[in-house]
């Protein structure tokens, strides 16, 4: 069974007279454990779609089945529970708490859910066991993003959503961070969605969804996901 099934999802924003359609009649399915990349230019509707999948927003119409349950019908309270328990987030600018160590940042997240992963194992999963006592400002950009990945994975989420996770990193560091996301996902059977405007990054997905002008242009399974070149 598909883990994610989006059916005819549309999201309109109304501001007085003006209506913006940010997502128009979006449909696709994703198998559990897949790494999906969503590719499109700025303004295409990628963040809107990610927000809907992450329970930060709901479509105006359509269905968004996660593990068979339509989260488009969820109340605000149900969405909060879904977000806390089922979804891990990785952002472009890490969003770590500056006065907590790497370990404490991960610990805080793991306290949210009952079936949290072991904090030390999670730090080891992203290769940061030796940096656990460092504060974010003492870590490089790549290391901070690895802490953010550990924090997201510590919740043992069903779904890991990454919004331009390498957008603030140089090419080589970004490549390593994507590898860490991929490895962590495969080891934990987590379904991953990575939003990017970079077509080379998109090619590392098992499934590449192209979106432009609020609509899906193509959904392409990738039999041989390509790692980024050196
Ligand atoms: P992307 O992430 O691909 O850059 P977005 O999903 O952020 O695209 O935006 C898609 C379109 O929807 C844009 O035209 C944007 O201005 C509009 N939009 C997004 N969020 C809102 C909002 N809260 N209110 C009004 N318009 C919005
Ligand atoms: P990366 O390839 O992960 O971006 P860098 O080459 O930027 O790593 O950094 C190399 C080492 O220097 C890292 O181990 C990191 O901990 C350390 N480092 C980077 N920036 C800082 C900083 N602002 N303060 C302290 N240590 C830093």
C-alpha cells in the first residue's frame, strides 16, 4: 500500500479580492521508505505542499492520505498531534537552540515522543558522537545540519520533511548532508521528502516530483538514483 497518497489536493490563499492558487489538483503516491525529491523553481508551490504533508497547513480541497488516514480532514488539535508524533523536520537554516549542546538539542526532541530513538545512537547515526557536548556555534554548518537531522530522526518519525536542507551549505558539505539523510532514512525505514530547486540534488531521489506554477509537471520513478558528482 502507498504510504502517502495525495488526491487532487488544491490550496488557495485568499487575500481580499485576490486569490492565489499555490497548489492545483496535486496527485501522487509514495511507497513507505522512499526518498522523494520535489523539484521546482521559487514560487512553484513546493513549500505549500511540504506544509500540507507536515500538518502545518491543510488543502482547500482534496485528500492527503498518510498511512491510510486523511490528514486533510484533521482538526487543528489532531494536526498538532500528527506533527509532533509522526513528522521530523529539517530546515535550510538548522534552527537549533543555541544555548543547548548538540546532545541536548537531540534529547529535547526525543522527549516529545514515547517511542523515541536512543539519543547516543542517533548522534552516531549522523557521525556526531564526538561533537555531542559542543554548542551549535562551535560546529560547522555541515555539522549543525547533521545535529538537525539527528534531532528530526530522534523522534522516530514516519515522515522526514527536508526544506532545502543544503541551501546554506557549500557543495561538498551539502553532498555529505544528503548522504547522511539518505543513510539515516534507509536505516530507520523513514519516508523522506526533500524539497529543492537544484536538479542535480533532485536526481538522488527514488521518486522525482517536478512542480511548476502550482501544478505537477511529472512524477518520475528513479530506478538508479544518482549521487551528486564530486
Ligand atoms: P515555493 O516553495 O516553491 O517557492 P510556495 O509554496 O512558497 O512556493 O508559494 C507558492 C505560491 O503561493 C506563491 O505564489 C506564493 O506567493 C503563494 N503563497 C504561499 N503561501 C502563501 C500565503 N500564506 N498567502 C498567500 N499566498 C501564499
Ligand atoms: P564542514 O565540512 O563540516 O563544513 P568545516 O571545514 O567548516 O566543516 O569545519 C572543519 C572543523 O572546524 C569542524 O570540525 C568544525 O567543528 C570546526 N569549526 C567550523 N566552524 C567553527 C566555528 N565557528 N567555531 C568552532 N569550530 C568550528
